[in-house]
C-alpha cells in the first residue's frame, strides 16, 4: 500500500475531524479508467511512485516527481485548445486523432471552458478522453470549474456563442445513437464533433438566422437540458473542483482568499459539486454556494490577484501581495495559479512571484492571442510560448 506524505495525512485527518469523508484514490499506470479508483500498483513500481488523489471531487493531489502543466481559459475554442496542448507536449500533433503524449505529466485546466466559443462540449470530451489515457501512463488531467461553468448550471446563457447552442442540439441527437451509454458517447464526441458540425451546417436546420425563433428555442432547450442541475453535463462538471492542490501548488479560477481557507477547501468543493448534481438530501446543500460562486470575493469571481497592473495603485498591489502570502501560508502552499482575467502581456507572475496568472485570452471569442501555458518542474515554473501559426517552434521563458 502506498504511504501518504505527512502533509497529506495531516489534511485527511483534519478533514475527518471536521466531519468530511474524503476519498483517496491511487492512479497507477496499469489500465484505463475514467474515475480515480484504486489500481494494481505493480506497473507503478516500474514507472515511479503513484499519484494519490484525495477528496470527491479531487482536492489534494500528491504527484511525486511529476511535471505539471497548467492551461488557462479556453472558452470553446477547440483549435486553440489543441494548439496549447500540442505545444505543452501532452497531445499528438495530428488533428484527426487525440492521443495523450504527456506520459506521467499532470495537466491542470483552470476553468472557463464554456461560453464565447462553439466547441465547448468537444473540449470537455477531449480533456476527459486525455485523462483516461493519461491515467494508463501514470499521468492525470484535472479540470477546475470557473465562473462560466457555474453560470451555465444556473441557466445564465448570456455569453453562449450561437454555435454552442447548435453543438448542444447536435450532441443530443448524437447521444441517441448510443442508447444510454453516456461514457462512451461523451468520450468519443471530440472525435466526431467536427464531422457532425459540417453535416449540420449543410442541412436545412444548420443556419442561425436572426429571426429563426424556432431554432433558437430548440438550442436553448437543448442546452438547458444538458447543463441544468442534475443534467448530464452539469454532472460532468460536478466531477471537478473549484480549488485544487497539486504538490502544494494551488489551482483555482479567480483566486483563493483567507476566508475561503477558513470555510474549508474540501467543503467548498463538495458543496459546489452537490449543487451541480442537485444530489444532497439536505435542501440547504443544494442552494448556490455563495462563497465559491457569487460575489466579487468568491473563488471563481475574484480578480484581486489577476487585475491588470495599469488599473491598480501601489497600495492595492501591496495589499494583494499580503493577502496572497497569508493565504498560501495558511494552506502550506508554494504558489497559486489562476485564470479568469485575460493578461494582455501573456502569462506572468504577480504578488511578488506568489501568484501566476495564466489566462491569455487565447479563444477567438476573447483576444484570440497565441496560446501560452505554465510548466512547473521541481517547483520551478516557466512559461511556454508557441508561435501563432508554427507550434513546433517554441519560446521558453524561465523565472527564477
């Protein structure tokens, strides 16, 4: 049996005392599986120490010796998503196949896959498929929910691209071919979504006219059925946390603040997951978790760390650095990685090097900037930048 690191054992004991029931899973490179169940560790002995995941949804991850790659907001742009993952060395370069090439790498996406682009479900499918493949090699893929994920579960579709309503219609039609086999259908969608898109666009229903109210209503109804509380895609999102600790690096969409830590990270993740699934027997637990999903200082909305420097005073910068230091110290973390606010100068570190801001607005629905990712090896972060049209040439920036 794998021995938990002392820090992780302490956190698990604390969680147990607080009344939580965290689950612990071991990811070994032995066979494919969607969930983090326990595997035979014979193969892991040859490949290195296994990844240990605690919490449901995942909250604490011990991934000894692993390379970590963090990717920012994707906003429905499958082309840019592929480009970022290829550049990061975790996805095959061939556009017609989606093969994990990252070995034992741990990939973390920090939220806002939804809205502003038309291939959201395909991206969700891609990341889930890569996670299955990564686990078979001793790696892993984690997603963190952002404000646009929680907004869609609420039924707030203000920022949905018209093409995404189309994708929801196509996806529901596609599901009928699988006769209730959700996992197979969902994991395979990224492989067929572009073909369905082209066929749909040449069909009589494939145009989105301003006055096509029937089409709009159909798209709205399809999306609502998928993303409503307890809906199939809401339940997929419920698999993922809003705060994730990987090797004592904190990953979240907006930012982690002291009162979030005091409230309890596992508690926040569990409450958001229950709300998305609408699964708790206690009706109070299915109310919108305000501390995580609402307000300027919630986990998915705060911009305390990521706001552009030209908009801030020195006093504001000093305050954010102090808050970041206090927050990281309270959880024993080495640094924080956030998205949420597009960085016009690319991936960068703020708050005296404590917080990395990795949303570069790569989606065509945002800034359509060139993809950039953050790589962490041996606790040393560096930025990988690819050329816009030539991803085989890379510019690497090291930060001491």
